[in-house]
């Protein structure tokens, strides 16, 4: 027949692979990093986390379960006040940065500033923050990963 195109099996396989790669690229382009594309196992192909947002950029900030003094209460209840500082009557403060994930869990926590240093306030604050429970932040009607920054006070 006139106009027929003969393609070898090798060329056909290359063309099929090429089409597959274009389709995969389009899926990545359309879905982005939202976890929308799923693998055969049912797990997201892309990382499940959403972009990390600053607390002032979300519609609803993460809420500490138990109220704003829940971390201070847990320091006392769990005996996290550094022993040496308590014996000497030393008070302190620690600035902590952490991420509250989409389920309200603390995903990451670092000590930014500890005052005074050398008494263990930083580690105690970090432990208290990691034990805290949050309601997740909301952005565009979806739970969001939110970068938080708080100051934990150690007062006798």
C-alpha cells in the first residue's frame, strides 16, 4: 500500500519508551510535589510532605493542644527543669524553631538561642517541644507543614 510506514521492532520499542517518558514528564509537571501521583504500592511517588510554610503565611496557625502554657506545664510535670539551674535558682529562656507537620506532630526541632548557656535549658526545651501535641496548621483548606518559632521560659 502506498503511504505505509515500516517500523522495525527496535524502533517501535524506542518510540514506546519515548512516549512513556513524555507521559511521566507531564505527570510530574502537572502533579508537582503534592504527592498526587501514586505508585503501584499505593504510596506517593513524590515526597508526601507539602512545602514548609511560615506560621504567618497559613490561614490557621498550628494550635498547641492544652493551651499556650502546655509546654511550660510539661516541663514541670515531666521534671525537665535542669537540676543544677533549679538548685541554684537560675531561670532561663530558649528560642526554639520546629516544624509542625500535617498531622500535628513535631517533625524537626532546633535550638536557636539559649540564655543562660551551660545549664541544659536548650535540651530541656527541645525535649518539651518534641513531646508537645499540636493541631496542624491549615492553608487553602488543607493541613500544612508549618515552621514555628517560640520562646520557652524556665521560671522557678
